[in-house]
């Protein structure tokens, strides 16, 4: 019996999510890992990043739109400030494409 956990770091979690995605079971894995509240929080955080990168509204407006505290929006803003421009541009493109696809499929 092992005396240490099988998964010890964030990269282990990322690898597990990637593997689940390759097996087309990412939804099942994330549903098992996250509570309904955590999934709702993740949706809000994705929307925060998307809207901040779009730059169409203030942090306060975004806070009101999503029903989250201003500190939550500020944390998202701070994470974006830590990103290099290449990563930030990649994320903005990804979120924009997915938002457009989501809007067109509903």
C-alpha cells in the first residue's frame, strides 16, 4: 500500500482531465469532482474572464450582471494581469469562439 496520495499536484489534475477528455468522459469526471455550487462558480468565473477580456463593462457592472461580489471580479482581473499577452490573447479568442458557438446553438 502506498504511503502517499496518487495525485499530488495541480498538473496531476490537469492530466486526469485531459485523459478523461480523450476518453470523452470529461463531463462525468468534472461532475464527480465538483459540487453543483462549484460548477456554478466555475461558470461565473468563465463569464468574468470573458467579459473582462471583452472590456465592454466595468467591474462593478459585471459584478451586478453575474450576481457575484466585486472581489470575485477583481480576482479574475488580477489573474488576467498576471498572464502574458500571448496567453491572454489565446484565452480571449477561445472564450469568444465558444461564446459565439454557444449563442448560435441555442
